[in-house]
C-alpha cells in the first residue's frame, strides 16, 4: 500500500483557521481578490482606495477594522 504525500501546502488551513481569498472594502465597496489569502490578524489593503484594514475573524465571519 502506497502512502500518498499530502505535504503540498497551498493555502494550508493550519488549526482549522479560515483563509479568505477576497474581501469587499468597507470604505469604497470594491471587491479585492487576495490570491495569497489572509487570515485573522493579517493586515490588508484595498487596491482601489488604499485603505488598510486589520483582519478579525469572529465566528467564521470577516470583520475589518480600519487602521
Ligand atoms: Zn477601498
């Protein structure tokens, strides 16, 4: 029996942490795709208006706090 190697780690969800790949800017409503993904505690920036936000994930939902 061959063991499959599952070590490839694209968008690894360590600790069951949810990884988000896009967000809607609270300020200008632009949809920002984030190919690298972001998780709770990250800081993200709107590509359109330049606003920066601190990412908080509460009960699996995204909350953005302007920095
Ligand atoms: Zn924006």
